[in-house]
C-alpha cells in the first residue's frame, strides 16, 4: 500500500493551537437553539476556529461567538462546517468565520 506524501494543506491560513474560553449562541434557520453556552478553543486561524463544546450542534448552524482572547473579547460570527462527538456529551466543532479574524492569531 502506498501513501501519498505530497498532500497539500487545504487551508489558506495555518492553525495556531491556543486555548481561549468562549461563550456562544447557536442558531438554526435563524432561530436560537439554546441559551448562551460555554466552550473552549482548540486552535484558531484568521478564517476559522476549532472548539470543544458540551452539546450537539448541527452542521450549517450559525454561531455567534465571544472569544476571551487574553485581556480582550473578540466577537465573531460563523458557520459550523464539521462536528464530531469525542466523548460523553463532548463535541469538537469546526467553525468557518463569516469575516476574517486576524486579531485572534496576532494575540496568540
């Protein structure tokens, strides 16, 4: 079995492993699904973020995020592009930002 070794990175920006606390609201079809909830980042990039949360959130859900970035809060909106369950009611989400968030990587 051969392994392809020239796999190219699909992302336009590298991920930076960084732990920030987040609060978020998720919406499906414009309707808020749950109250404000908490989670944490696993990695960030200007174009998106990977987060760990404690509730199932569907792909294509809209997210309103407040990210506690050192001594500042960064607000961002995005869409869930992937979701996977990694434990008992623990989920990892990939969220693509609606607008670039360069300050998240700059503050890392």
